[in-house]
């Protein structure tokens, strides 16, 4: 099973065998525990629930603590589901480690992008500003919002609003290096989210 949870450490640079400098994102991936298994008979779909990150038992809700205790699994901070195929041989309590991946693999990485707060249309949608001089009184505004005939604002109009802090998936990133001893995964390119944020890594679907 090529899917794992991890924590974004930050960005760095490494040299490949040809001496070329490659920008990489360092991810502390796993080890993850299989906490739950979804089946067609019981749940209607096939998936596994992975747990990642240490957390004290007193910081877990009582229902979750009961589930962990029932399965004999130590409490974890994060729980996420990954779809699996019918041929996957994964059972509750199994450990998923970073050595499931090898250098050269292509992966899709999902994270929560950095929040930018409330922004205007120039920063949020790359609008062009108006004249700054020559008597202009309109500089960084939205512009016309409606049609004179319709007398209403059409849905989907690009306007100021909250920017960032949304689920983002970067597809087809190449795995540059894997360090099983330190649970580190180095992928070529940028990964969404701030340092220390949770990321989901899975085998590329295309």
C-alpha cells in the first residue's frame, strides 16, 4: 500500500548523481498505524483509516479513546482515510512506513494551504489596478459588478474575500530520496501548507 501521512518539515536542496541541484520538500512520513478498515459489506466502500502522530491519552475524546483501547492501539493525533483496492492485504494494527516508497516514484501530496486572510481582488485574483494619478479617484477597486440589463450581480463574480486555507493537491511529484531510519521523504518541488502541517502522500493516480 503506497499511502502514508506525514508532517512537512520544510524545504531544502540536494544534489543528484549528475551534480544538478534539486529543490526538495522534506517530509517526516510515518510510521502510520492502520486504525480502521472499511469493507463493502459493512460500509459500502473499500478504504483504510491511518493514524499518525503521538498524542497523550487524556487529550483524546472518550469515544476515540475507547476505540483505540478496544483495538489495542496507542492513541494518535491524526486520522485520515485512504481508498484501497480489493487486493490490498492490510489489517488493523499494521504499520505503514516510509520504505513503502522508493526513489523515482510519483506521488500526489495533499495539504492545507497557508491562509492569507481577507484580500482584495488585486492580490486574490490578479486584477490590474487603475490609474494612480491624473485625477483618478479609483485605484484598487473591483470594477463594475453587474449588467445594466440584468440589474444583478452574476454568480461566480471574482470579488474580495478569504484567501488560502483550503485543501490543495499537488500531483505527480517525484520522490528524490527515502530515509527509512529517520522516516524522511524528500520530494522534488513544493508542497502545500506551513511547516509542521499535516500532509497526505499517496501513489500518483495519473
